[in-house]
C-alpha cells in the first residue's frame, strides 16, 4: 500500500483491510463489530483503517506526488500562501477590527496595491533617502 511506503501509516500500529474485514476472523463492520477474535484468544486483532482513493485525497492525490505536474502545482500553492501571508500579516489585515465586507475588500485592495508598489520600487532602485540628502 502506498501509505506504508511513504511512512504515512505505521505498520506496527495498524492493520489495513481493503474491504473492511478483520484480518484474522474475516468478520466485517455492519453497525457493530462482530469480531470474535478476543473470545478465541487471538489478541493480535488490531484496528482496521479503511482508505479509499475516492474520498481520502490526502493519501491518494489525483496528481502523483513527486511528478513534474505536482511540483508545478505545489510551487503555485506556496506562492499563493506567501502572498496571503504578506497581505494578512505584513499589512495587518488579519488584526484589523473590520467586520464589513466593503471595508475588508477595500483594505485588501490597498494592501495589494502596496505590494505592487513595493515590487516596483525594488526593481527601480528608488530610495526616499536620496531625496532627503
């Protein structure tokens, strides 16, 4: 199973049954567990985890991890996170006490404009200290 190969699930703690059956007695979960391993003195019966690619996209991603497409998507995501961090923390949007949608949108737009101005000033090499001298 790919989860074991990536060390997402430890083999020592869990037993994974693909169809939802107990590994030892082959009983399944329907409302309540009908596993009788303990009564038969089998104490190796462990917790069963069901992982299906259709609903657990954290373990089974649509794009395989480590592929070129995954790296492109991950770069885009981290770039977006850096921009969000800059807007929320550096321009103090996160700590504003604004509850209206219009005011919040306005302050976010101003922060976006400031980010573009900062980038433009950095490229041009402009410094306000040169004007003061």
